[in-house]
């Protein structure tokens, strides 16, 4: 418990410094802390991490395992537009602490599935960065990462998103004042999207979701400023199996309050220990008093 609270306190201090700075993006921690070589490709998982779940674990690990090679790096990114104000239901410092613990869960998960990794050597398992940004919109976050002196340039970013995020990315209302998709040109000129399908939700079945990228390739969005070749930069992947129970941060928060036994299949081990010990989703949470 003492180590958890020290971790939270550390991030609370780093957040205050970030909020007071003019920086738009900053890496606050790296797992492991040993010096890692500059990445050749950066996988970006941008989420509220409230809390990190096994769905996040599946999205991150499946991307890294697809091409597990030296030079891959994972970035866990939290948007903190209001980093100087309390966030609910878990404070930003709690989420960042859970993100660091989640980074250990990801690396352990990758090691267990890579036969080349011995118990004493994790050197081929990707390094994971924990970072914050003040930018609220997707393309601005990508640009802030690109402009950062933390990474070499040029560096390809692969953004790990859900289908719902893909829909928002292609909504012209987010690109004033012209409200066209032309601003996405800068993103797709160098970066890619890896999109997890979400059939059965409010987004249609698998065929309907796959048709979104097909329509882009056909030129159906040309009049909105889209380019057909962008479709080649969007990879669609399977989500959870139809028979698997849905995993979400909302469900994890509910379980933390009313069904703690469900946390075992909702959130990974290190994060679960934090949630059980520090109760960030209780109205009497220690985290709310910082």
C-alpha cells in the first residue's frame, strides 16, 4: 500500500509540473527505467484508463505480438486538458499510477507469449512510455507526439483505436473552420490506424464496419476532403469473440463497488491489486483526498 501511495504522490507532483508548463505533451515515466534505444515504430494507446482493463491489454498486446521485434515501443497516453482540476471518478494521478502498473502487466503478458523470452531476460520485450497531453483532439495529439523531442523524427505512429474512435476521427465537425477531412492528410502521410472492430454494439455488424473503409477506398468521402489512399493506412482487426463477455472500464468501475470478484477477468493483475488496495472508485477513496 505504501508503494502504491508513493506512486500516486509521484504522479501528482509530475502532473502539477506539467499543468504549469507550456508543454503540450510529455513522457512522465518509462517501463523499464533502463535506457532503451530510440524506437523505430511507436504504437500509441490513447485512452482515459479509468481503469486500464483486459480489453486494453488485448488491444496493446495483439498489436505488439503481430510483429514483435527490436525497435517497437508502446506509448500509453492520457489526455489531461484539465490537469489542474480534479478528475472523476478517479483522479489523474490514480490513472497514471494504474497506467504504470498496466505497463508491467503488458510486458508480462508479452513475455508469457514469446517463446524466445527466458525468465531472466526481457530485453526483446518492448519498452512502454507513460505520457500526458493537453491536446483534446486526435490529430493534435499525434502532432504533439511528432513535435516532441522525446522521439526521433521521422517516426511512424500506429494508433490503436476502437471502431467508435475511427468514426469520430472521420467526423468533419471536429475540424473547424472548414469542417472538411483535409486536416487528416498530415496524419495519414506518416502514420497508421489499427482499429479493433466492435460488432454488436451501436456500430453495426462486422460487415457494416468493414464497409466503412471500403467506402473510403471507393471515394465516397472525396467530397468531404478525404483521400482514397488513406484506406490503406487503416487496419481492421477482430475484437472480442461473440461469446466473450464485454469488458469495459465502466463495467470494471461498477465491479469495484459491487462485485469485486469480477475484477479478476475485467482488469489485469497489477492494476487489480491497486484497485482493491486503494479503492479509487469508492466515494471514500484515498485518491480523492490528494
